[in-house]
C-alpha cells in the first residue's frame, strides 16, 4: 500500500513538472521527422537495351536502326558512350573508326529532361546528370564505322559483324 501511494505522488510531480516548463503558444503545427538513409544508391542502372543494325557499303558500315539504351542515374556525374572501335565477326576482330555523327539512316541522340551539356561528338556521346535527384535519359546510338582497306579485304561473305558500344557512368 505504501508503494502505491509513493508511485502516485512521483507520477503526479513528474507530470506537473513537464507541463510547468512548456509555455502555451499559437503554433498548431506538428511534424513527422525522419531520415531517408540511402534510398537511392549513387550510380547508374540501365534498361531497355536494344541492339541496332548496320549495313555495309564499300568500306563504311552505316546504321539503319540506332541501338538504344535507357539510363537512370542518381547524384552528380557524367555519362558517356564510347565504342570498342572493333568490328567483330567470324571469330576475328578488325579495327574500325566509329563516327557517332556519321551520315546514316539512324542518327545518334540524347533525350533527357534533366541531362545537361549534351554532346554527340564523332567519337563519344555524353551528358551531365542532374546535381540532385534522379536523371533519366534515352540514348540512341547511330552513325558510321569506317574500315581500312586491309580490313575490307578480310571481310567474309554472309557473316554477322558487331561493334560494341559501352555506357560509362562517372560519379
């Protein structure tokens, strides 16, 4: 019985003390506070990769359908597309000169609402990502690849050839 009375007195004194230090005001707002932690990891993710198509005319391969890739990036940085500058097929690899601005049916382009400093150069496609939040982009990779005469002499009839393009995310 004595314990119950003492507990009730302590609870009463504690409750009175907390109300005594708080002054009344006209502020009727309360908030939910929380930290997002690592919701978005910095870096890039890719989807909807679709290979392009090219046709050979003389020593020049021209894109008839652009390769496409969607990129989602978080944080500031740069995105760039470069070529292997290698024509691979029939178990062989040949040097070529890729030109993303080369005259072809399918041209290179960047579509992004937040990507800045967009550039399609002869040897690279690039843009800068947004400083805050997520940047999404669709890159179409078109253009031409020119072979050297010796490479042209080594091309095998009715063989599929590939030129690889790599997207790099620099944070």
